[in-house]
């Protein structure tokens, strides 16, 4: 296992070395892939094939304060929808403990460190990622630049406080470009924008971002059996050390990858009517 880990780390670092900054950034955005949900389900099925405890005993999520925010019932005690929800929670739990940390340790961090050793990564170097990007609302480019640059220098506290709110704005912006109404109309005639807890469950989101990217976004940002990072950071529940975890590095890379996908999309000719935005 350690030999494979070392080989993957060396390959990830080599992928971004010896290139100009734009090429290195594009390679870094593709140093790995978002969680493959199909593979994760198979991995979970293989791991639990010969166990019985999860089938007769429920589980609970415990946050960093020791509170229990969400339970998982034993298998076979609910209907099909409840069973699907329980499986989703278990997959989030597995990704949280195994997949996301491994992605960071094997691929993202070695490549980030190697890229930073060759390039100072000034905000001007990142400008191509945010300019005229269909993923980024106009006027928000500078905030993305500061957040992305902070990640290259390991300033995760700054990066997350800048990027998590902007990611919510970008999801709303992309949905609006696809004709989706992202606000509610209250009985008193007022309108309120839906927050990320609602936006990421809208049916149109999966068609745009794909199930793999959506699993990562939900699991890291709003799932209680994941990390619930959006809600805990927005309400000031995370201590400083909560922003120095592998999942923070992974989320930063996911946001950079989304910016790169938007950049690539902007370079293409206008899409046909049957194409589906970022997923295409």
C-alpha cells in the first residue's frame, strides 16, 4: 500500500512539473477525478458483503462537538426511499473516511506542492480561469482569485471563507442560465433566494453537474454524514482547526476544477440546444 502511495504521489507531482503556469494548472485540475459514485457503491457493497452489524444495528453521525445530528436506521426497516437515503448516508461516511482523504494524500497535495515549487501562483496567473467564465457571476471574479490563490499557499481558513459562499452563488448562477427559478415567492409577495441546502437537491442540478460531482458537493457541503462544511462554517460552528483537514483541500481542488471546466466551456463554440452545460 505504501509503495503504491509513493508511486502515485510521484506521478502526480511529475504531471505538473516542467510546464508553463497555464498548462500546469490545467494538468492540476485533472490530476484526479471527482468521486465515481458507481465505483463507490461497489466498494461499499464489497466491504459490507460479509458483515451483519450494519444490517441489524443502526448508526449515528457525531459532529466535532459530540452532538448527534443524524441517524441511520438498520437495513430492512424502511421503504425503498428510506433505504436509498440510508445508503446515501453510508456512502458519504465511506467517502469521508477513505476516499476524499486518499485523493488528497495521493494526488492533490503532491501536485499542489510541486506546482507551487515551480510557480509563485500570482493572481494574474489564475486570471484566465475566472475571466468570462460561465460558472462565475460577473463581479465575483476577484473573490475567486483570492480564494484560489490562498489555497496554493495553504491558507485554507482564508480560502474556505472566500470560496464556499461563492460556490453557492455560482450554483445559483448556473441554474439561472439554464432557466431554473432559484427563488421562492412567499405569501406576502416577497421573494427569497434558495440557499445551497435547497439548490443542491433541485432535480436540474444533476443534469448540469453530473452525479459524481454532485455527490461530492452534497457530501462535503450539506450532508450531515459527510462534512456539512457549508452549514458549519456559515454558522461559526467550526474552530480554526476545522479548516485544516484533507476535505478542505479536496473541496478547494473541486472548486478549481469547476472553474477550469467553465473556462474550457467558454473556449468552445456556442453549444447546440441538446447539450447540457457543464456536464457536457
